[in-house]
């Protein structure tokens, strides 16, 4: 029952504001997308990885991503490039072209994995996600929960506002969670969700539209999404302190 990880890495990184697309920005000398893929491999639970990147960066991505051996689930972290399949020869780490919206990128990844029994959808920008958390999401999936997402309590009070910025409400914070990735789904459920032609900021949002039950499990602060320059500074600091 193949566990296929889909790694959306085709965004532009407008909020980070670097010259290159965010997933290719280095954190402590290593591009985010490589760190994210290394984390998935290190989890030991993934059979195949499909990375979605901007069209002009397919070759660059192939060159910087590792190969791994899903049978022994062993890997050589120093082995870079060469082992990736691109379009022609599907391999354990495959690169495909993403789309204009994150939803389009994930849809492209789903299309490249007709063999999947389970999908893990994992943002390249969550580059420091602990492999242990990836394994926990997968264990819940394999225990029979068809939709599993990591969640953290929110620390700020969250308010809704109208178009002019006037507060319209304050939801009870104890009922709110910040949602991370990887988000895990039975392949059947995720394919059905993506048959809906709508855009959402996360994959569970689509699954919810089908009325399916989405289970939360504890997230991890280290799975934060590198979105702004401040996040990048934090990630650099963490790496120099020995976090992956
Ligand atoms: N992503 C993608 N395809 C898109 C948009 C986003 O694959 N069309 C990916 C990003 O590369 C990232 C993840 O989805 O790994 C989460 O998105 P986000 O943090 O919003 O990244 P960007 O869209 O690159 O950043 P921004 O919104 O600031 O431009
Ligand atoms: Mg974005």
C-alpha cells in the first residue's frame, strides 16, 4: 500500500521576498525543498516522493534532490542528483511541473501517482518538520483514519473582520487550531476531494467539503511554515543550533 508524499514547491514566495522561488531559497546552505524531502525520507514511512516545482526549475530540482531506496528504506544523504526521474523515468523522487495555485500544484502531483494508497501532502516551506511527526501522521492513516492533520493551539486571539477592518467576531480560541503539514489522506478520499474544482489553502479544506471527518493530531512547533523573512531567520538560527 504505497505511501506517496506530494511536496508542493511551485510557489513564488512573494511574502519572503527573495529573488528565487521560496522552495529554492537556502536555509543554512541547503534549499528548503531538499530539507523537506530529506525529512520525508528520514521518516522511514514514505515509498515515493513527488515534488511539484515551477516549470523553469524542473532541471534544477532534479539536480538538487536526493535518490533513496524505498525497499531498504535506507539512504545516502550525500547522494545528490542523478537518481531523480523527472518525467521520463519515474523514480523514488520525481519532479513534476506545478501550477498557478497551490491546489493546481497538488492536483498535478496526484495525477502523477495513480499507484498511491495513501498521500502525504507536505509543504516544501515546512523545511524543518521533524521526521517523527511525519511518521505519526502516517501511523494514524494506516490505523484507518482517512484524513489526518497536525494541529497546534493558537497563541494569539483570532478575530474576524469585515472589508473595512471592523471586527465582526471573536471565535473561542480554545476551539481554534493552527494546521500544519504533512496532511495525510487515503488516496481515494484525496482524489475525490480534488475532483471538486475549487481552491483552498489546505488540502483538508477540500476534504471537509465532501463532509469527511478530518482527525487532528498534535503538531510540532518545528513544522512551522517559512513564510516571511523573520521565519527564515528563525530557521537559519535553528539549523546553526543543530536542528537538522
Ligand atoms: N505552492 C505550490 N504551488 C503554488 C503555490 C504554492 O506548490 N502555486 C507551495 C509553495 O511552494 C509552498 C507551499 O505551497 O511550499 C505553501 O505555500 P506558501 O507558503 O504560500 O508559499 P508561496 O506561495 O511560495 O509563498 P507566497 O504565498 O508568499 O508567495
Ligand atoms: Mg502562497
